[in-house]
C-alpha cells in the first residue's frame, strides 16, 4: 500500500510508484513509473492463488505446493532513509494476503556479506543512481551488471565472469545486459536513449526490483555565504 507508506513514513511528501529513473531523466516514461503500483489486495490474492499458493495453514498463511510453510525474511541495513518503518509496513501488507514474512535489520558489513553470498530471501535499498549522470553507467537496480543487483546476484557474477561463474540469466535479462552495453558504447544519442527506455520498460513488465515511494524531499543544512 504505497499511499499508506507515503502518508505514514514520508508525511505525504513522496511519490508512490515503481522503481525507475527520475522523472527529469531522458529515459523516463510515466507509464513505467506507474506499472503495477496500485494497491489491490483482491488481485494480489488471485495472482498468488493462480501460481499455486492457494493452500493455507491454520493461521491463514500460504503454503508451498508441497505442503511446507512459505516463510520469507526481508534483510536490510536500517541506515540512510526510513528502511525500517517501510519494511514494517510492507510486512503487514504482505501478511494481509497470506505471505508470512519478517523484517530483519542487520549491521552494514554483515548485511553486505550475506547479500554478496546470495544468502538472502529479500532485501531492500534506497533507489539511488537513477539520474542521467549515473543510470547509464550504474543501472544496478534494474540490470545485473555487477554483484550488487540484489534481485540477481548470480546473474551479475555470470556477466562479470563472461559466463564462467554464477548463473546464466533468462533471455530478457541478457537482452537488458546488451542494452546496457549499447548505452555505454553507441555514438548515436537516439540509440542510447532507446536502449535505456527499453531497460525501463523491461523493469515495468517484469519488476526485477519492486518500488514503493520515492522523490521525497530531504533536509539540507546550508551555510550563509
């Protein structure tokens, strides 16, 4: 429920939406920012039932097809932004549709060690590097160009190693990796912009990263000149 997150955590100053580039970006498409960002528990329940998670335990939590409990942990470092309060709300939203999940704050170096080892279920981070200056070089939250792509650590390792390590990603992810290379190598500006927009479109269609609320103002202390 992005509206609740915005009102509760950001005091209504943020913008609910999916993970994508900043609205000021030449790669931005409003449709991609709004993709699947509506709060609809009935549709969520329908989709979860449809993928085979239609059986529940005595507490109302969903079970895996083999009858074992489905339990997830959101590991996160609580620094730089309201990650803790956002996680607490997401946990409640997911529990309301039968997903048993808990948030687990961790010390930063321990957190990064676990993520790099691909030992996490789910994690989160603030969506930085989404400006035109950084996105073409560091599209880490949408494309696994390094081991920092939390939604696919082993895909990033595969790319970095030239296929010698990690896990080979699906074709759509491979296509995004090629689009990333076009953004960095093409001398044609229109071609670079199209490649970036295609990455954002792929994110909107596949939700490699799930966005919540962004564009909230942050206070800055300035000295009088």
